[in-house]
């Protein structure tokens, strides 16, 4: 019986914390879905940042994949306030520079 009470109290606390987190996200002017896509994009940003530092020459297929993933990151980061990702600005700008370089190279090769 005491164990059941403890489980109910813990579930109540967990539900309360989740509701509080959702309320804070809403008060910041975001949707929960946008915030979740930002979290996923932040993980992809780390991966693309490491990738952009290692590789200078990319195959056409790698360029297309990089461009697609970078565009998804840019969209997700645009939907949240800049204060959330100001710590990631260096990585973001590095990925953006590589994105611009690839776009330029592809534009020149297509002309």
C-alpha cells in the first residue's frame, strides 16, 4: 500500500514537471513541436560541424546530403529564439559557410 502511494506521488511529480516544461515553452512563444525539432537539429548540427571540419572534398552525393541536412537545421533554428542557440553560433556559422561554399561550387559547375 505504501509502495503504491509512492508510485502515485512520483507519477504526479513527473506529470507536473512535464506540464511545467510545456508551459515554459509556450510562454517563450514556441510550439513544443518546434522546440523538439530544434533539439534534434542541434544534434545534427554537431554532426555536420564535425563533418565540415574533416572533409574538404565531397562527392556529389555527399554534397546533396549535406545541403539537405543543413537546410533542415536552418529551418529548425529559425523557429526558436536566438537566445536558445547563441552558444551554438560558432558551429552554426561554420556549417553555414560550408553550405554556402557547396552551393557556390554546384552553381559554378552547373553554369
